[in-house]
């Protein structure tokens, strides 16, 4: 089974060829960035075959309590807010249980009232 697709040479979001290696994540993944739309993405990306295999054996750890998840996502959102203080739209890719977006919506509702 091949783990990765061939490296991308264009940005999937805007089609630009103006991409470059931005950094390497802690787990060794190469993170690229598009100079035109600023999107960051792993490159190369996992193959569909690898992801299908990975998620077919994926088991969620149910012992992790909901309040821990909420606290962790709240902390992550605080980091985003510290880097981007202006309120706007938030897009989360791979939103999992949706806690991050739920917390963000609650914070926006608090600001509006
Ligand atoms: Zn782009």
C-alpha cells in the first residue's frame, strides 16, 4: 500500500503554482503554503488507500471525557483568537466532534448579546 500521493505542484484551493515548503510539523510532515491564497497543506498528502485503511481500524477513545474535549478546544480557539483578533468567519477542516465550532459560535453569541 502506498502511504502518500505524489507531491502536489499546485494549490488545490486557488490553482496557483506559487507554493513552497513552509515548515515541517513535529511529526515530520512537510507543510506547504500557497503565496497567493495563504492556504497551508501537507505535501505530499496521504493516499486515499492509506486513509481508508487507517480509518477502518480507527477506534475513538471513549474514556476521554467531554469536559476535557471542550477545555482542549477552547484552548485551541484562544490561540486562534490571539493570532487573529478581528472577528470573522471560521472554517475548520476535519471538525471531528464539532466542539471547536460550537465553542466559537457560543463566544460570538456572547459578544452579540
Ligand atoms: Zn492557493
